């Protein structure tokens, strides 16, 4: 019984964990950012893709377990873009966000930053974020390159402006003790990065948010467009706290482009 709960029946395109509970959604996100998928070999990737294709076309070999299918889907979703079918460059995969982003975060938090070092680390951070957003974008509809450039420039400008502005204000605050000034300086990156990330996502994915993204049925056919699905695809982290208390059926908690599948109700705004 415990094993069945830990590994439910496989559903192609579905989530292994219960999306109706906070713990299930947490485990779902942990699966998405699992850095172990960065070490998957080309052979295993091809085997995973073939296994899923065999399942889809009813040619699954005997003896294949649900666990093997879930793991195969995890590998494919971590590496292959669902719309283009191309491999996502390793540093820009969701599974690579923590290992490749951590050195930048450490740089942002270094003590005794100069204006130049502040600008460099904020630029590196927003460049990485912009590349991750682009690599994991919804590609079912064409988006002009200028839109991504606007998002990138907007994010870098807002991050650098806020970080440098706060640094200058803190340096001029003569009434602050050295200890207090040091503590506040350590906190400067947080408002700068948070505001810039919002700007980055909003500008780079404005096309998806304004026009919606394609929603698929159980057979992978496009049944319409949904702005609700686009919002949940673009802002999954922002929705986590809300969804924990008020889960919304029909919208996948994936960081990738959302598709409403056969076992889920469609988002309410789907239009043909």
C-alpha cells in the first residue's frame, strides 16, 4: 500500500505527486529542480524518450514499472523543451538554476562591495535569469526578439539602479554605526534582485501573459488559448503560497508551458 502511494499509476504529462496538497506541490517542484538530472547521459535520455513514446503508442515492453516511467518523464522534462523538442542548454535548465546560480548569489552577498562590483554582480544575476526565462519560454507562439531584449534591459536597469542607489544612501548615512551599516549592506541585494526578477519575467513573457498560451487535451491537440495557464506558467513561484491555501484545479504547477490534460478540468478562460 505504501509503495502504491509513493508511486501512483503513470499518467503521461501528469504529475507524480498530488497537486491538491501543499506537500505534493512541494515535492513536484523539488523534482523539477533536482540537479541530478544534469548528470544524465545521452544514452539514458534517448532511452527515456523511447520509453515514453512506446507508452504513448501502446508498445510498452512487459515488465516496465510505473516508477521507471515517472523517472523517464522526469529526465525528458528536465532536458527537452516541450515545444521545440530541443535540448535546453545545461546552465539554463530549471535543474541547473541552483548549482549555476549559487556562485552569483554568493557574489551578490560579498561584503565591502564597490559600485563597480555591485553593477557586475547584478548584471551577471539578471543575465542568468534572462537566459533561464528565455530557455524555458512558451514557444507555441512566435515572440519577437525585441520583447526579450526589453525584458533583459529592463531587469538589468532596475536591479543596478536599486542596488547602487541603496548603496549610495547607506554610505552617506553617517548616523548609522559600522555594524548596522554592514548588516543593511548585506540586505541590499534582496530588494534589487526581487524587483528586477519581477520586471524580467513581466517584460520577457508579456506576450504570453497578454495573449495566453496553447492548452492541450489528453491527445496533445490544441483546444484553445488560456491567459490563466500563461500566468501560472510565468509566475509559479509567486503562486506557491496562494496555491497552498487555495489550489486551483486545471492549472498545472509546472514551471514549463502549461497544458491542461485529460484528467484535469480546463482553465475557465480557454478560447478556441
